[in-house]
C-alpha cells in the first residue's frame, strides 16, 4: 500500500511499531555480541553466535542495503527490466522474486562457505565470525547487489564484458584471463576437498559414486520416460541418494569394501576422467539432473543444520581467539590473522566468484529493478549464514580432534600415537584412544590428517544431528550424509565449472582459429574440455601428492584468487559509479575494494617475498633446493623425488600468484585512469547502460502479462 | 490450512525446478502464434535440451 494513503494516526502507530521492533532487534544482537566478546575461559552456547549473526543481518538488510539501493543505485520500478523488454520465453523472463531468490542462492552457495570457515577455526571462532558478518554486510553482499544491478541495466552482460566496455580493452582482457585462471585453481582445490574426504573410505566412495547412476537415471526419466517431470524425478533421486548412504555401510562391511577403498591418486584419476566425460556428455544426461539433486540436498541440509544448531544448542569448545591468530604458526594454514584469515574465508564473507553468477543468468530474470536488494543482497546474507553454521560445526569439536584432523599428514604421522604426540606439541590434547574412538563412532578407518574441511564439518554436523535425531547410533550415518552432500555440491561445481571454462576457452581460442569458437563443433568441444580438465587436474594431482599437504599449500592460492576476482568486480562497480556522476557514493564499493586489494596484495606479497619458507613460496623453493643440493631430505618429504615435487609445486604456485596480482593490477590501473578522467570531465563519460523503456508490468504481484512463477 | 501449504510448496518446487516452464511456453506460443499447433511436452523438452547445450551456467563454490 502506498504510504500517502495512510492517515496520520495510522502512520505514527506504524512508526512507533517500527522503532520498537528495530530497537528490540538491535538490543538482541548487541547482547549476543556482548556475550561473545566477554566470554573468556567459560564455554558458551552456539546459539549466541546465531543470534548475533541474524540480528546483524536483519539490521544490515533493513538499513544499509536499503540505503545502498535507494541512494546509490537508485532503482526505478517504472523502468522495464531486460526480462520484460527482451522477453523471449527462454533466457529473458520476468520471474517471481521468491523463485529467483531460490535460483540465485542455489547458484552462489556451494562448498566454499562450508570449507573456508572450518579451516579458519584454527584462529578461534571469534575472528572468523566477525569477518564473516562484517565482510558480508559491507563488502560481499554489496558487491553481489551492485554487480547484479549494473548487469541488469546492461541487458545481463557478463563481468568480462562489463570490464571491457566500462574500463577499457586492457582491463577487459586482463579480467578475462584472470577469471579463467582463477576458475581453474578453484576447480582443482574443490576437487581436492572431495579426494581428501573420500580417500580410504569405502562408505563415502560408494555413496558418492552412486550419485552418478542416480543422476543418469533421473536424466533418462526427465528426458525420455516422463519428459519435464523434474519434481518427481528429484524426489525419487533424493530417496535413492539416502538409500545409497545406507548402502555404503553394507559395502564397507562386505567383501566389496576393498573395491571401493581408493588411494588419493586413484581418486584423482577417477575425478579427472569423470570431469571430462561429464563435460562432453549431453547436459540432460548427467549435468542437469545432478544440478537438481544438489539443489534439493543443499536447501534441505542447510535448513536441517540451522534447525539442528538451534535445537541442539551445542557448546563452542574452541577458544574464542587462539594463539595462532597472533603467532601465525598454525598447522592448518600458515601466516598471521591479517591477511590470511581474510583470504581463507572468502565464500560467506566476500566471494568474487559470485560476480560471475550475478552478471550472467540472474539479471536476465529480474522482474522489477528494486528486487536487486532481496535477490543480490539477501541471497548473499543467506550464504553468509551457511558459513556461520560451518564455523559453529567446527568450533563445537574438541580442539584436539580438530587439529588431529586438519594438520598436515607430514606433521601428524599415520598412527594414533604419533598424531596424539603431534597435537600435544601444538598445545592441545587428545589421547590415541579418543582418536580411535572418534574414528570408530563415524565408522571410518582413521580421522588423522583428513584436511580439506569436509571431514571436519561432517564430524561436527554428525554430532549436532545425532544430538537431535538418532543419538550415537546414527552418528556414522550423519557423517556420511554430510560427506555425500558436500561431495555432491563440489562435483556439481566441477561439472558446471568445466563447462563454463570450456566456453571461455572456446571463446578465446575462437579468435585464433575460427572453428574452435563454434559451440557445436565436436572436436573443438573435446579439445577445449580436455584442456580445461587437464588444467585443473594438474592442480588436483599436485595437491593430492604434495608432501607438504595440498590443502595447506593450495588453499591460500584459491583464497587469493577468489578475492582477486572480487577486486576486479568491485573495480568495475566503483568505475561505473564514478563515471555515472556518483563520485560522492563511490566509497560504497570503493572501501571494500581498498580492503580486498589490501588483503590480497599483502597476502600475495608475503606468499612471493616472505623469507619464511612456511609462508613464502620462493623461500620454500630455495629452502628445499638448498637441502637437495646438500644431499639432505627435509621432513615431511621422505625421498629426493618428494623434494623435487615440493620445489616444482612451490615454483608453480609462486609464479601463479605473481601472475594473478599482475593481471588485477592492470585492471585496477586501467580503471584508475578512467576514474580520474571521469572525475575531471565536465560532462559524464558515456556508459553502456541500456536506454529507458517504460515498464508495462504495474506492480509486483499484478503483472500485465503472465509472470514466471505467477500463481493462478 | 494444510492444503494451502502443500499447494504453496508444490508451486515453489515446480517453479524452482522449471517444471512449470512448459505451461508458460504453451501460453506464450498460443499468444504469439494462435494458429500453429502447440508443441508436445516431449518436443518442448527436446528444444530446451538443445538450448541448454549451447549455454553455460555458472555455479559457484
């Protein structure tokens, strides 16, 4: 109802209610933050974390997001969106905002927000929580919303196109190469998480392996048997999936167990083969059904986890801030809190990858401009909440167990005794018995050095879930449920990412050799798919065989890459704000840009130039090369071959980081020139915004033409 | 009350998965080409698949 229709008393009653409501929300949030900040020495309930986060999100959405939307972006609901103007019933369709929120959330949230916070828990739960909440409010959600808005005003152009058209050719080309390179690293690291979660686990390998025939079955069902019946196929798929988890236990206890007990290297080749086949098979067969399955599981499990945390109200066993936050000598990832915490938690706080989603499919489906707040900002807040829950799951574990699972294998050794000693060396305690019991409770052979975040999260989730449903008897089921659901997410990202990478590569190589650019020329598809798979497969393989622990080495690379993508996206946003005469408001994206540039370039600098071989890749290279020349073998390497592996890997990683930083510096430099020119120019510089066309859709809920998702 | 929730959930699921896209496609088809026969569900599915084949679809981490 428009506000002008309200009479005076009703209006004042509304504003009193408004003030009361938001005062209550603020108080609740403040009390929760107070409890978190002041609790020292005693254990507090995870519910305080949930309340603090939700209270902050509510206030941010109501006030800051509204301010950014209204003052800075200035959406106009009388202006037709591309979905309305270019409606073609396929790519462009005005879509109900609640449905689009679901689509967008499913597209942005994956395993990222589940992995980063778990690793970051080595610095305690407080720094991670603060960064996740503040980061999403002032940086991550703002980036998503602004990119979504800018792309929507430009008919849904991609981030690469936006960079080329708004910044310039050099910036655009650098952005394109950076996006491709970053995606390769991302896929390699995510696949590594799956390898670490499934290695030597017949139960996990079987149930995750079963997702392939299940997806194929669903594909044939939706394509051949009953075309288009997605909901029923998905429900059958989810039921089969649960059956596959139960079946995994039988396999583990049967004679087939050996067939499903795979080494990390064997899993690497399985994943590479799978990735290639999945990306060349028709989409309907494997990729589309897997996507549905993963969306259902994602929304279901996240809801379950939220309910579990509130009902079970577990205690946080980790310290609020550990000494690794200041010393920078943590075993999970090296380096001090600034900058390494901020690159370890990317997804959930600020994730550059979202800019690719927010500038692709979603802007072509928005019904009304003002909905960018709910879809862009709102979906990112939801992802941030997922990250908070992952952090809670990790922080509820006994710290001894946490370090026994997440420190590198080289440090922990392979037996419960050696791991127990190593953990004691870190300043925490877990007896060999307790370690064996923890593994037995979830029916795994071992939990030692199961880095990558997924197994830790799964143990945390199994504790929370089994508190609510099933007790200890169900713990192993819930553990494998969590493993399966994470692997499902990641494999979906790997499939989809390989395809996206293939399209990008075809696009780039098409400039050199025309036929390669054609999206339906089979040899071109095979070649480009093969190249993309080989590229991420290389990182996956080095990660799985790295004596220093692949996750420990590669995760910083992944975090820096993802945050650098955010730097590119925020640069595009800031440039457009300046060019369109909104210099006054440029700080809205400019401050997050300055922050993300500071953290990525500091982290990158340390990774390249630090003299500490634990942090600097080149120092590490030298350290191992010198030892090799002197004929020594440094632990955790065991052979001269291991030493060579470390030397090659650290060189590749160091060069890559330098390349990334260079590319992003080109984008930022080019943008700075454009911004200065824009600020000096008397007339606004031309932007590529699509011209104004009056909307014929009256108001949300009363469309002139049938909407996607309109209820009859 | 209960049936309303079930209906709302069914509506949301059908929309989210794109199952209802066919109905909308038919409606649109009738509006734009009133005389042409409406494609069957199977034909529509084939069209959609062909379309998906040439599009990439970002999924984040």
